[in-house]
């Protein structure tokens, strides 16, 4: 029985992190063989509202406005909406007194009370009449052609949202947080690309995404990862969420592993909250291929895999004592992996960099964050008013 549990667990962990990517690639290539339909072409550009929710971003907001005004999209068709609720620095004043060109349409929404990003975004949505909304974070830089690339997907009437690509700008001195985060998002971007080609992206990142205004529905105000939940609800209601690698938002890597851990714990708590609230999506008889994508890409990685990792180590120890040499070899491999992660942690504390140790260290960091996030969620300690992590260069 131990052997059966061990091998099933090992297969599930491999599938959650790497196997799904291989299966997805095979399915996508099979789909290409049997599907030759061309994507519809957008003939008329829609009006867009470009929403930026900013909380105490005085150090970044000028650069963000400059970047936003440099977007390659017809000025009469774009309106900029900045929401600075709760900011008690100069963010709102900088936006209000920025020297905008006369043809630029812009709006500032500000109230002293801070109720979280989703409440701020909801305030903006209540005043939007454009058919398309693009949301981006205040501390990211968007490429000039992003809007054209995003809205092109709305030529397909089945598409309700489009996820842009998140890119990590590496610090000059690469450490475990920047390298690990960069590798993780490169892999995630590849999975999102294949997910979209198979059917739909499994949730968009808040750094850059676009939605049809008609697809939007208010998100519960206590939602911890509002961007993921918002776009998942759009997909759950039958729309497709597409992916556009040609539209990207770049942000700096976390200033340190401790700062990255803040993000990971919050995201872990929010991910587990979303798994519970979207539990009906676990029914493949109702949601078909999207249910398969959701379980494979998110649910296993957020729930089953973190539980299995310590269980596999314990079971492997028992099998190594009683069973064949194969289990001793596998145990040695596990021990070496965790020792590499521990060595990465020790070297990180001493400001020493060994790139070979970044991946095991970051992998363990992500899974530890799932436990910390679960504990915080169960104790009700994770607020929507989360403390933002410091980025490199801040």
C-alpha cells in the first residue's frame, strides 16, 4: 500500500509542476492538426478605458503616466482613469497636476478611505461606458503596442477577457528572488499561451488584462486575488479568456526573498480562497475542458502537491528502510534536492549567489507559502488591504 501511495503521489506532484505542461503541449499540437480555422480580424477599434489603481505610488506614478500616454492607440478612443483611494502621499496630487496634452481624456477618482484594490476597481467600473476596459498595475511599464494586441482578440465574440504577459525586470545583481521569480513567470507565460490555444487561460494576472465591459460582474469585496477571480468568473460563465504575449507589463523583481514571501503568502491565501469559491468548476461534466485545465494548472498546485511533498519524503524513508535499492536512490535524490534548497537559503542570508540553487530554493519557498497562506486564511488574518512587497530599486 505504501508503494502505491508513493508512486501515485510522485506522479501527481510531477504532473502538477511539469507533466501538465507536457500534456498540454501534446493536446495543443493535436488541435493544430485538426483545426485550421483562422482567427477573425478586428475591423474597427473599440473605445477603451485604461484603469490604473494606485496606492501610495508617488515614486512611480509619473513614470506610469508617461508610459501610459506613450501607448500606441488613437487618443480619441482612449480614456485614462486613475484611482488612488486611501493614498496619503502625493500620488493623487501628482496625477491631478500632471501636464497632460490637451487632447488626453483623463479622470482621477480619490477618496480618503482605503478599502482595497477590488473596491477601487469597482468604483471605476461604475463610471465606465466604453466596451473594453484595460487594467494595469501602477508599478508596471506596458509596451507601446499592448492595447492593439489586446483588443485584437475581441474580434472573436467568444472572448470575454484577454490576459497580457507579466515580465520580471531582473535586478542588476540577480538573487534567488529575482531569478526564481523570473523563471517561474517564463514558465507560467508558456502555460498560459498553451492554455489559451487549447481553450482558455486559467485566470489573468493583475499586471495587465483586458475585459469586455459587458462581461464584468462585481467581485465580493473580501476577495484576495481579485484579478484571478474576476477573469475566472468570466470563463466560468462561458466566455474564453485569451492570452497575448505581444502585450506585456514589466515590473521589478522583489527586493528580497522576504519581500517575495509577502506576495507569495498573500497569493497563496487568495488562491485557496478562490479554489473554495470556484469549487463548482471542479465538475468536468458541467465545464468540460476548462475544468480539466483549472484542476491541472491551479488546483493540484495549490492544494494536493504541497500536501504530498512532505508525505512523499516520509513514505520514501519508510520504503528505503524496508524495500529495494530504488527507493534508497529516490530518497537520496529528495534529500539532495532539499539540501540544495537549504544551501540556497543559507547563501541568500550571506548575500552569496549560486544560480544552481535558486530553483530548488524558490520551489520550496512557493510551497511553504501555501502552508503559511492556508494558516493566514483560516485565522482570518489576510486582509484585502495587503502590504505591498518592495521591488528591486525601491
